[in-house]
C-alpha cells in the first residue's frame, strides 16, 4: 500500500506542474505501454515531513518485456522506451507528498526523446496515488499520460525511511 501511495504521488505531482500552459492534446489513444518502474527517495521518506530527492526510471513496452510492445490506435511507431525522472528535491512524508519535475522518454525506434513534466501526489495513510505526465516536446508533444501504478515491492518503511518503490506491472496511456 505504501508503495502504491508513493507511486501515485509521483504521478499527480507531474500533472499539477505545467498543465496550465500545455498545448492542445493529441488524438486519444496515441500510445499505451505496459512496463516496470522504480522510484528512489534520498533520504528515505518517513512520517515526518523533510527534504528528500525523488528520482526514478520506467521501462516501457519492449524495453520492459520484449514480448509486450507499446500499442497505438493512431499509427504511432514507438514500441518501447525508457522514462527517466530528473531528480527533484522537495518536502516529502508518507502522510502527504506533492512533487513536480521534469524528465524525458528515450524512445527505442530512433525518434528524438520526448521532454516531459510530471506531477505526483501521494500519501500512505489513507492510500492515495496519482502520477501524471505532460509531454512538452518531441514525439507525442501535447499529450498527457496517466500512469496506472501498483507497487509490488519497497525498500524501507515509513518508520525507518522508505527509500525505494518498485512496480512490475504499470500501464502508461498517452492521449
């Protein structure tokens, strides 16, 4: 649950940051990718609010599983990629964290990278998760993506410091 909350938090923060000035959205269903994700907190997040650095990566489509390419209803040719969160320092706790930052998606088909902003909003108790991405430039520019993330494991806990969340079955839908 803790991991799920943290991953959701990262998503919501991304949405909150920068969507106001977003360009018009592209056609629905541009790309859907399944994958894996890892989010790191340094130092670990506890119940007490404190400064922490949030970073992470997600492997999308064939980069996560060669048998599971990203799919598109609009003819996009990306079959996979690596999503990298640029590290951001924010005040965070297991009770409530809102963060936003930037990142990039390195596509595997020779396209230029997509630059993104992201927003996350999470809490462990009660569990809440939201992770949103806005594609600012490159392939899929103007799209927003919701990452459906259910953490499968974590390192540490809210008492001693949650330092990592891992999700082995995410879905990212770009619209």
